[in-house]
């Protein structure tokens, strides 16, 4: 396989985030597969011994709790999932700690909810903690805190979590490990599907059917979520390698396996990344064509004159989505007005407004355009 610039970047990454899926760590019955976990730890330890820093985003907490709790399959109701996670998190953390101890490497467990990256203060706290762990030579083992997360504040899958963590820690690359060796242009189980070895932009994804759900019954991601996670990372300046856990040694070595996603955007500041991908939007503002051009192409502040309609109950300081006339989200930003203040000023130029209402609705420093 030709070693592209993207693969060379992944191979040379000093700080790398590795995400491993449930199906790659557990048996069909739901218990932890000690052999698979040991093989993964051996590979990560090799990377650390070579001077790299690794953050491990590990699924498997709920799956690891299935067998000890006497459950026959992954529970569907939230309460039983949280109970399984409570048991499984302890089992999973102990297994990792024991395995890494063979190499005298310490592991720190970091449990996150979506709230921890949605709320700016929590985001900064998580960032400081992760950077300190890495500075101390510890391998952070990150997972969604399934024990306390509710259906309203879940990441949905650890692929997205891994992409967010990659930016949070300033990673040089993201490696997504699952039970599929690469991205295909169709379902590889049906025959005739071809491997897509390099994705250098949106054009390489035209006609690709990534599906929508996983097939193992243990995870919640599937190829669609991995592609979405890769897009989040790549558009923020982080290259991604997608392959199977069986290829982990090559993925964390020469990176000559799987599918490589090139970084297609500039690395955003922590605040702009948070605005674009992590923060929850509390409302929407519809813009006219002139405002879209000013906000997206010229990176100008959004003024009241360019807004045609509003939606949602938001307060000044909340994050809102900005939509073009066709209803497409083109940007996100921190709004300076409460929702009830806007109807009387939208569509009006600054000289038509009283002095106290002439400030920007969304300031350029608090705004990020979306690709």
C-alpha cells in the first residue's frame, strides 16, 4: 500500500487518540475477551515506549457488565444499561490497569458525559485534567459515563466522543478501531464492495453507502458514526485512520492499513471547536443572503438587519444555529440577546434602532462558520 502524507502523519503523531469498539473487546455473550484486550494493550504500550502519548477511548463498559449481571443480551432500557455500566466500568478499568501494569504504565479513568463538553467550564476542566495525566505519563482511559448519562445528554456513541476528545487534548491523529478493516463503498458482506483506502475530501465519499447501524449488537456506532466522527476530526485539522482492531499493531505502527482520512481544515481554537461541535444549540436564527455572505465568507458579525426569523427559547450567552434562506445550518455562535428581545429588532438597520440595541446579535469572535 502506498504510504500517503496522511498515513505518514498518523505514524509520526506524538499525541494520538485511539478508539476501540465494544465488539472488538467483548465476546458475543457480552463478557470481556481477555485476549483481545491484552493484544490492544501490548500495541498501545509499544507506542508509549517509543515516546508517544496515547489517549484510549474505550467502549465496552455496558457490554462488560452483561455477563456478570446474568443478562442474556445488551439491555435496551436506560436504567438497566446504567446498572450494567456500573458493574462493567469497574471490570473494564481493572482489566486495563492490570494489563498495562505489565509495562509499568499507569492508567487513569476519565468518565465524561455530553454535558462535560457542552458546558464551557466543564470542557476546560476536562482539558486540563487530560493534559496533566498525559504530562505525568499516564494513559487516560476515556468512556462515556453511562452510569449517570440520560437519553437527553448522551454522546450517542464513542466515535463522536473520540473525535471531541481528539481536539480537546490537541491530538496529532485519531485512530478508530472496530470490527471492519476499512471503509468500503458498500456493504462488504454482500460482495463486490471495494475498499476506499484514502479520503482526501468530500468528493471521495460520493456514492459511498456507510450504512446506519452496527451489526454486532454490542456497540451503538456502526460505520456511519465512524465516518461522521472522522469528518468532525478532519475538518478540524486532525487526520484519521480507520481499521479493525486486528490491525491495531499496523495502525499504531506504519499506519499502512485501513482507510486514511486527510485533515481538510485548519485546526480550530478550543473555543471555536466547542462552538462548532460540542455545544448544544438552544435556538435558531434565519438569515438573508446578504447576512450569510457576511457571516460565512467575510467572517463578519451578525447584525439584526440580516435576520429574517427566530426559533427557540434562548437567553443571551446561549449558542444558536444560523441558517440560510433554504434552512441549511451555515454557522453557530453565541447570541447576545434573549429570544424575546429579537422580534422587534430583526430586519432593521442599526440607525433604525435605539442606541442600546445597536450591538451585534452574534459577534464575529463568538461565531464559527460550518462546512
